[in-house]
C-alpha cells in the first residue's frame, strides 16, 4: 500500500511538472511569435522610413492599362508581390510597409482593377481600396493655361472648374499629402511670393474616382505627376551644372517654348534662341507672353488671341509683356510638357537670335542670326 501510494504521488507530481512545462512552452512560443511580429513591424517601419521617397516614383513613364485581379482573402504581402511581378511597382517590400503603416492593408479590396506602370505606389494603394468605383478620364493638354483647363472641366461637367481655378490661383494653397507620406512637394515653397500653380500642373491624362471627384484631387494628382516626371530632370541638370536657372525660371521659359514650338525637333532650337537673347540682355519679344497678358478674348471665346498686331505688342501694359520688359516674365504662362522642359535644360548649340514661322502649315520656323537676316525672312515668308 505504501509503495502504491508513493507511485501515485510520483505520477501526480510528474503530471504537474509536465503541465507546467507545457504552459511554459506555449507561453514561450506565443512570446516568440509576438516578438517576431513586433520585430517584423519595426523592420518594415525602418525600411519605409529609409525609402519613403520611392513611394512617389513610378516604375515607368508609359501609360499602359494593366488588368490586376485581387482574389478574396489575399494578404497585403501577396498583393505587393503580385504587383511587382506585373511590373506595376518596383519594390514589393516597400509597398507592403506603406499599406501596413497607414492601415490601408485592411482596406485593400478584392476585385478587378485597371492600373498602369506610370502610377506611383501611393496611387496604386489608393486605387486598390475601391474595386467598384466608376472612374472618369480627365485630359489636360500641354500648353494650356490653368484658366483654360478650368473652363474645360466646367464644360465637361467633370470637376468644379471654378474651384479648380480658385485653388490653383491661390499662392498659399498646397495639396494634401497622401496618408503616411509626409510632404512630398517641398519645391512648391521655393516659388516666388505670389506665384500660382501655373507651370507646376503637369499636363497628362488622369483617371479620377467618379464618385469622389474634386478639384483638389485633380490638382494633387497633377502636382504629384510633376514631382515624378519633371522635377528629377531639373535636379539632375542642376547637379551636373548644366543649368543656372532656378526651377521656376526653367518652367517659365519652357512654357514659352511650349506655346511657340509645333515640331518637337525645334523645341531645343527655340529654347536656345531665347537663352541667347537672355545672355545678351535682349528682350525676349515672345508673342505668347503678350497673348497671356491679354487674357480671355470674348469676341472669339479663346484664351489665346491670334494674331497679335504690332500695336498690341506695345500697348499691353503687363509684366508678362516681353516686348516691353527685359528678362523672363514673372512666371510660367502655361503647362509645359516634358519635351519643352528638356529643351530648356539641354538646348541646341547655335547662335541664332530670331525666328519666324513658315507659312506652309508645317509648323517649322526660319532662324537667323542678325536683324537684317530676320527682316529678310519676314519679307520672304510673311510678306512684310
């Protein structure tokens, strides 16, 4: 009996020890998993902080529709990896870190989406939150002034054009930063006092949520596209010492080139003409600056008066009239495209100072070095 009792007590003690060991093991595993999760979150957070600028960089400048499918229950990591394999983002880990840190990971929906490699990771994350929203297409052509865009938005009943014009004309207005991205547009603070967003609104085609379309969202998308497609060109040229002009001045001159040039091959040639004139202290005498200063023309219903008479060149009292004022006008007169910006950053190598449009409808110009040559071209091609 004593031996049996002792065995029973020993068995009970072993069970207690075994139970405690099991509890310790379970707690150890749980703690390890918790620590692993915390460590993983910390690592993702650190990776996000060190690569945040890439959230506003697309993998391509090409606009190409890609059908992207998210199956129900797909985790954020798998979505990120699928986006990477489709060539829509350049860093799956960064995308996962971004959507997790902002809480978007829980809001990514299942469905079929139309995405493009020229979208940034931020834009893609936002698009993946609404699988069933209808979209509208807004196209802003190169060379339009912001009032012209506002009118077209109103006429097309797409966006509140008056609100668009008011916000874009407010020197103190800045787009709201996308969730969790900080301020991706510090270059806006470098504009001269009183400058609007003219010239910083990238001309392109944009897909907007039809259920939540706003002027503010379109402006944000345009400035964001500018930051991705134009700003790196200027930053690289400035770093290489290829340009001495400020970003604002580059955009100002590029907007004039945009309005003057018809044939892409002539953009660098025209840009150099104006740079040559600036270098010699000559007035630019650019027709588009006078047209910009004249504003809306009720008789024709147009924002750009053409032709402009010789009398009007001297009569339009405005700092934008480069026939009266030396140097560049106060700011851009329209939205320049990438090619016009590149033309200013890398102009052709020549010593022309004048040009006149050919009358054959080709969009080409005749260039000359002296006033005598220019007047001869005017007589030959313009009859006066």
